[in-house]
């Protein structure tokens, strides 16, 4: 690994939307020098504003001694951004043609031993790497918003990805205080998004059918399942539901209920009426708080919640496979 002049490797971020800015904040907080590229007008201003708002949260989590907002440099081309970078994080919009085009440029200009990671939430890595000159050093590295706080990153290799690259990437993401989850088989949507999508579909049905408002659906998660999932996840939560015999008894007692038609499975049509119900519900729930104010409250909450997760479930640190 090529070390940066101040002891840290240089990383590059291509695409500085919500996810890209989250990556930049995390990299900077860990003391890295970051070069960023985004052709959108005003991108640099928006990025620096985003980092400034998030910096208080990352300081509470803990930052490197050499962490500095001055370690970010915006450059006018992809070529200049990826030059000498050990790792490049791509975050352009979720369009296959656009991602392939941008990744092709990254692959062309990156140094031979650079790792290329894509933040795609649903496209298979084999599809994204099929036209690259060096597909063996590409993988999906899918984070979760807010990236500067949430530690999970799903690592998914494609058919041409070398195992050593996955191992190197896992080590790198662990070094920036993340919890890499190596997905053993590529599928659309990876793992966490598939689980969230299933819940999202059912939530839309409940609102569409007039069973619950958006605020009531949120309350059901906030004060019920969500509190349990934050510590143990669905499987261990159900393991406890089985009493002394754990999951064995739980499956015996409640397994038959899996065949009952409780869920809709398929998403409802996003009619104009359903869209308005969802939009109005969310706006009413938010009240007079702006999105920025809600983000600040979310970040403050997540910082405190992460401390509890680490305190009560330290084993969660061992996600990455050796």
C-alpha cells in the first residue's frame, strides 16, 4: 500500500451527492487526504457545507489526530482525482450506463494497484466490471446513509474480482472504523437493501389500504421492532422469542404462521393518490423541521445509539471474514 506523505493513503471520491459527501466526511475524519470530482455546478460548495454540518457528529465518535477539513481537494477531472489514489470510491447516480462510463474512466487513469469500489445499491458487480480493462480490482462497496456515522459496508465481488482485492478492501474499510460485510454471492440489492425493501413494500401497502398513516408505521418500528433490531437483528430476536429452547421452539410454534397471508410481498402501484398520502404524511410528521434539522437530530441519535450497540454487542465487530 502506498502511503501518503503524512502517513495516510490518498483516496478519491467520484460523485459528491449525499453518499459521496458521507464518504468524504468519513475519510477526512480518519485523517485521509481526499481528492473529489463532481461536474455538477456548485458541488464543492454543497460538499463543504455538508461536511461542516456533519463534523460535530464525527468528532463525538472520534477522529484521527491529523484529521482536517483542509485535506479535501476538488479537482476538475476524473484523471486528476484518481491519480496516485490507493482507493477510489464511485458514487454517481444509479444508472448502469452512467456508472459504466465513469468506471471506465476511473479504470483507465487509476494506478495499477488501486482498488475501485462502487457504492451501487443494486447493480451486480459483474455487470459493472464487464467492460473494464482491469476488472479484477473492482468490487461493490455499498454503505448506508449517513455514511459518516453508520459503519456497515457491504463488499461484493464480481466474477472477475480477485479475492485478494476483497481482503485488501475489507482491511481498508475496517481501518476507517467500518464493519465490512463480505457478501459471498452477488445478487441485486445485496443483503441489507433487500431486507429494507421488503419492509418498505409492506409499509406502502399499509398506507395505501388505509390501515395506518406514515407516522403510525414509523411509530411501529421506532417503539417496537426497531429497538430490538438495533441490538440483535431479526434472527437472534426471534431466537429469544422461543424461550429456553430458543429458535428451535420458535420455529415449531410460530413456523406455520409463515404460510398465513399476512404480507403483500409485491409492491403496490405508486398511484398519484398513494404518492400524495406518503408525501403529506411525511411532511405532517416532520412538522416545521427542515430536512437539515432532521438530519442533525438523526446524527445525534445515531452517535449515542452506536455507543450502546458496541457496549452490549461487541461481537458485531467481527463481520468481515478473514
